């Protein structure tokens, strides 16, 4: 009976029209290009996940008010009520599902290694080649936790964002950066870090899809989000957004 109610509520939201759309506060990071980042010219957060949550909102009867939130503050901001949902490069993991509710999967995700273009080291999945070197990783990510649990690797240096990791690799301050493959690959592809390259042949060890996160205990909102997401998957909007952001 409850499932029938949730489906009916979601369908109603999808057909309610923009005149009845509510505004929901969405937390996104300013440094996760191309998923979420600050457009300096417009002074607003944009990116793939921002476009996705706007498209979902168009079909689910809500208007996103996108706000810049630091990565480590996203879940605390959600739990405190400062924001209503998270739209960022946040992967769906068992640990996170204990504290937030996720939408259905939106995009596949995994980590990659970035090094200077003149680094010819053949890095393996166990990262033993990093002994005697410094590895940069983003604070509060799955990658950070996995690195801390590994033995026989180099020194770990923690950063607040991926851009700083890539900058320090380029400047030679650290040898290797381990972070979100799509984000680093995109930034290298657009020429932002001309002296860097992704390590070819490295296979992701921590792969999980990303999704929209909301505070626990809101089944009606989750049903609306998933219904809107299903619509943009079926009508091709999601594929078009992936193509727009060079993620297809």
C-alpha cells in the first residue's frame, strides 16, 4: 500500500507543472569539474550534476537552488538541514547509505592515477611503486580510506580538493595523485594541466556509481527524484548531458 502511495505521489509531482514547483537547496562543490564547479564568469556553480538535478527538477516539480559547499561539509550540511540534497561527484557506498538516502545510480565512477607527463613509472594496482614518493588524495573520499588501509606504499598527503592535488603533481611537490578519474581526465583534456597525464593501464579498484543524496526519512522526495531520473534516462536527456560534458 505504501509503495502504491509513493508511486502515486511521484506521478503527481511529475504532472504538477512548474507553477507549483518548490525550491530545494542543493549542495554542490566548487572544485569537482566537470561534475560540479564554479563558473567564475557567472559566479555560480555549474557542471554535469547541476544540469542533472535541474533536469530531474523539471520533471519532479522542484526548482534547485544550488549552493557551494565544501566536500567534507556536504553530508553534515544535509543532516543539519542547511541543504535539502547533494548533487556532486558522490559515489553510492554502503558506508554513506547508513547516513543518507541515495537516488538510483546516475553515472559510473572510479579512481585514476595522475602523474607528470615525463613520469614513465609503470604503476600497478597495489601502488608499491610509490614507496619513497608522496601520494596526494582528497580528504573524506573512499580513495582516502582505502589508501590509509594499504601497506607498502608511499607517504599519503591529504588535500581538500582535486585541483590542489593536480597542481602539486604538476609543480613536483608530490609524485602521484589518486582521485576521481573523470574529473582529472577532463581537466587534462581541456588543457588545464598540460604537464600531467593519466596513468594508462591502471585499473580502478574502488568503482561505484554516483547519485543524488538526501536526508534519511523522506521517501516521498526520494520517489519524486527517482521518477524524474527515470524520465531523463528514458527520453535521452541524461545521455545528452553526458555528451555535453564529454563524459560519454
